[in-house]
C-alpha cells in the first residue's frame, strides 16, 4: 500500500532524469501506472463493501507521532478509484495531447506528483501526513497551472491559486493542531466517536472556522472561487484532472471526513448550506453567460462543488447518499466535457462556442461522448446523473428547515447547469458545419477514447445503478453518516414530486437553451459588477499589502548606512535612558575612586585632545595620526593598571593599523564636506547624548558588586592545571584554547581577503568604470 | 581616575558614533576604530582598576596573592583587539578597492548595487 501511494513520487523523480524516453512516444506507457493502481484499488471493493475498514501502518517519525497510517474505507476508496481511474484516462489523453511539448517529461512528473499526493491525502489517517499531502496537491497544482511558464497570465493564475490554497493550508494546520490538542492523538480513526467533546468545547467555533477556510479555498467556494476560472490557463488535461475531477474535491473530502466528528451542529450545517448554496447558484448563473468553453466548464464545476458542500450541510443520510452519487456523476461527465473541449481546442484552435458548430459531421465519436455527458449532466434518464439529481431533490425536500426554499435553489441551479452543459456538449456538434472546419479530422485514438469511456460509464451506471450502490456508495456514506438507512439507487421511482421537479428542470433548461444565447453584451453587463467582485477585492488587498511593504521597506531599509546607524543609536539611547532614569534610578557612588598621578593626568589630556583632533581635523593624515595617538594612550592606561599583555597587543596592533592606513591613504580622496551644518549638529547632539549616557552607566555599574567566581577559578587553577604563570595567557591558549583557535581562523580569512583585494587585478570591465 | 576614564569612554563613544554618521568612508573606519577602543576601555574599567598587580604568578610562588588585576576582562579585550584588527585591516583595504572601482568615497553614492547610468 505504501508503494501504491508513493509510486507517483517515484515516477516524478524518474521522469526528469529519463526525460528523453518519456518525451518520445513511450510516454503512453506511463498510463500503466494509474491503471495498475486503479485495478489494485478495485480489488479492495469486496472487502470494503462488506463494511471493513482496512488500516495500513508504516512508521515514519514515530517519536513525534507522524506516521504513514493509511485508512481505506468507503470514502477513501471512492476518491482513490476516481483519482486513479480518471488519472489513467488523463495520462492516456496527455500522451497525444501534449506530444509536441518539449516539457512533456516534466508534465508527467508534476502529474504523478499530484496523483500520489492526492491518493496519500484521501487515505491518510494521520493528521500530519494528511496536511503534508494536502499541501503537496496545492504545490503540484501551482506547477501545473503555471506549466506554460512563458505566459504571464499563466504565472499570475498559478500564483493566485497558490496564495489562496496556501492560505487555506495554514488554517488547516491550525485546525489540526487544535483538534490534536483536544483529543491527544494524531490519528483520525482514534478520534472517531469523540465528537461530543468537540461540540461542547469552547474552541469549537475556532476549529470549524479553520476547517471551513481550508476546505472553501481548496474547493473554490464563494467568495474564494475566483482562482478556479484562472486555473483554466493550465493545459486541458490538468483542468480535467485537478480542477474538476479530483483536487478541487479535496475540500469536500475534508469536510466529509470530519463530518462525524465536527458535524451535526447548527453552525456546521448552516454555514455549509449557506456557503454551498450561494456558490452553486452564483456560479451556475455565471456559467450561462460565458462564451469560452473552459470558462463555462469552470463555473459549472464551481457550481457543482457548491452543490456538494450544500448537500453536506443538509446533514442527513439521504443528502450524504446524494452527495456520494453526485461526486461520481460529476467526475464522469465533467471529465468528458473537459476532454472534449481540449480536443476541440486542439483541432480547431478556438474555444468560442459561438464559432463552433456542426462538428458532429467530422467527429462523430466525440459528439456521442458529448451527448452522453450532457445526458448525465442535465439529469436526463437513463443517465446516472438522473439518479443523482433525483437523490438531490429528495434530499432537499426532506430537509427539516426551509425545504421549499432550498429545493427551489437546487432546481434553479440545475436549470442553469443543464443550459451550460448543452453549450459545452451539444452546441459545438449541432447545426451546420462552417466551411473553415471542413478539414478538421478526428484526433488520435488516445484522445477520443478517454472521453467516450467516461461518457459511457455515466450511462452504464444509470441503467445499472446497483453496480455502484453496494460496492462503493453505501460504504462511502457509512463513513460519513452514523447509520445508513436502507436505500436503493434506481432510475424509476414512480410518479412523485421528485419526478415532477426533474421534468421542470429539463423542460425549462431546454427552453432556456433555445431562447437565450450568450454574447458579448451579457459579458459586458456582468463586467460592470467586476469592481466589487471577490476577485477585485482580493487584488485590491494584495495591492494594499504591496504598497505597505514598499513604504515600510523604504522607511527602514533606505540604503543609507548612516541612517541605519542613526536609527539604531537613537533607539538604543532612548531605551537605555528610559531604563536608567525610570526603572533603576541612577545612583553614582564616588567613594571607591582610586587616586590620580600626574602622569596619568597628562595621558588623559593627550587622549582627549587627540580624540577632538581626530574628529575635527580637516586633514586625513592628521586624523589618522590622532587615531594612532589615541591607541598609544590607551596602551599606557593598560600599563598603569596592570595589564602588560594588553599593552603589548594594543601597541603592535595600533602601529600596524596606522601603517596600513597610511599605505592606502595616498590612493584615497581628500576629505570633502558632504553634509551641511544642520545635519552635523544633529549628529553631534545624538552622539554626545549617547556618549554621556555611556559615561553615566560606566560610573554606576562600576560600583555594582561583581561576581568574581570565574576569575578566582582561573587564578587558582592556572598553575595547578595548566602549569602556566601568566593567567591571561593561560586563559587564552589553554582554558579557552578552542575559542582562540577559531579566532585565528577568522583572522586568516580576513588576511586572505586583504591579500585578495590588494593583489586582485582589475579586469577590463572594472577598469572601464 | 575612574571618573576621568568614564568620561573618556563616553567621549570615545561619541566621537566614534559621530564619525560613523559621516558620509566619508575614511571617517567611517576611523570612527569604527575609536568606538572599538571605547568598548575595550569600558570592559577594562568594569573589571576594576588595580595598580601594579598584573595577573601573573611570581616565578617562585605557585599561587597568586590576594589582590591582582582581573585576568578575565583582559583576556576578552586581548581577543577583541586582535579581532578588530582583522576587521579594520579588511575595511581599510576594502575602501581603497571600492574607491578605485566606484570612484567616490561618498557612502550615499554607494547605496545601490546597480550601476549608475551617468
């Protein structure tokens, strides 16, 4: 099982290495991987349909409770079959669709990465691996949307989707952390049954907000839906696979998986119902106004996702059944329509539905596939979609609150969806064939077989719903709902309200198709509302952030060294002064002062004079000389107060510094007065205040009792342990020998740098400057 | 003596900071040297001033007497002096180099890594 889940990662590492092989016609061989996985997962159906929950545990980081715990129940299996099944078709399709693309190997790599991540996500029983796989799907989605990386629009769309889903990821991690904290385990299956702890917990609201934000961004719910139409910049196989059939359902999966734990609460159900409801109506309405096939499909996908969230929100077993069925239905018909769109785009070079027509005459198998998908999408018998829509209507009718209202919302959505499916699946094939498309021919079989398979599957499941019922739908529902009532999927329920609603949907939808044609005027009308759409608001917020960041950076990082120094010093001064004068009142004790000799006074006077000279001298030479004098004076201070080693070092170093300075000085420019008087006065005041503060602190600290324990240790053990009599030396070369060693290394590096800078020959380029 | 030394430390700090706030590269380095000296003196003062008692055990004895200058700050300062020499020498050579390449020692004209158009 571990191999099955991770196989995509292995492929993703191999493909770029063996790039050439997979760019050739052998790329079709990769289809074997998802196909094998699909068959592998099919083999679990008997066990899972018997109600078994299979667990596979592999240790990863056991010390932190992060393990590959895979759980296979109905819900995981439903998703796993979808991921691998649709995956196999998409792999096959891609090998022809992208056969001329130089990045085909990379493309397969990303696709495999995604497949593995998605499989891992739906099977993870461990919160952390679930999170990691969740993020991996976002990352692979980012790469796939931006696959055409020379196109600015693609890159922008990839960034937007990454930003939004990544934001959701943060909240997911936060939500998981709280959940793990409350239950004390990272394993989801161990948490099951402790739902009551959550519902009474004060953090319940916070948890569900985190989960909602994660799921809504991932599954493109209003108001985060806008990344999905943008994501259509990706190559069509990606739109099919990630952005309609699988990845966008990750949010649905998350909500469904945690429904037994967090669900059945008024906040949970109502939020899902409201958000899902708004999304489905809003997006369905948008889908009928678009002319671009992929945009139509994008909005109808969003609408379908809204429908799924809405059904989860209804919260009773019947709604869950409808949801499980609808997931399958939607994956099948939407994959078909997307794949067809890809072919049309590939063969005719346009996705404008007003230009496409009559193509059935040249692409009969595709027209059939499209027609079958439309049947399923519109819920016309005998498709599986009809079964699904019946279930949705009966679920809304049996809702405890507002049954009429939400049923109307569902019907309206379905009418719009029917309309948009006609646009996508029938319009391009119906009517007269324009002369410009006379030469259009059928694509390679690898491209038209996958949509046909999906289309036919939608009908087969419709005619024989029992195929799906016991094997996968019931186990999936039982993973969400505590108890599943007896149910049978069937086409014919007899004459009742549900049938009536279906009939209304179909009739009104077809009427709408006949009367209403999308055109530019509708789009222009919609664009008027663009300025306050969620997308524009997000863009505005983004711009505001950028502006703030730029201002802030310019304020703090203006590129002038002295401004940095000034800021640091001013801040430090204020901080020190505040501390010195308020917290510990300044207390200077002058009793323990040592006496002065005349020699010392003389040295001090020389020191003060040279400091002033170093600062004010207009000559570089004088300033450097003064600097040298300061160094020698300090050397004398060290001699007066029992530090012969320091005196020697200071003497040598000071001499060396002055010599080095003088050596390079003749190559340097003369002093120029760069600043005006006002700035000089300002700087002088700030530095004087800082200096005074240091003086005061030095005076005060001097009388604080110091801890001499370290000193005593060195003094006592210098000879006893290290056989050295100069304690300073012993400290440096013995007790702290390693530090000195590192210091020598630092000096060597600096020496190398000096040598390189002095000896480096200027190349032509530098000399020109 | 401590008072005078404290004042001088303050003076060294002020002078160092003031020079570092100038736009000239040479002044920046001189300021750095002065500031380093001020810091060394401050550490030295904190260790306490002891006259004529270096932290050296006499040739005959095995133990140091009761009063002696603190060797720990001395060891620290010794390290600091040497390291700051490494810094200073590198800085000095770097200014020379920078001046040759850029043609100015005005820091304000060096705040960008991009080449100027003029």
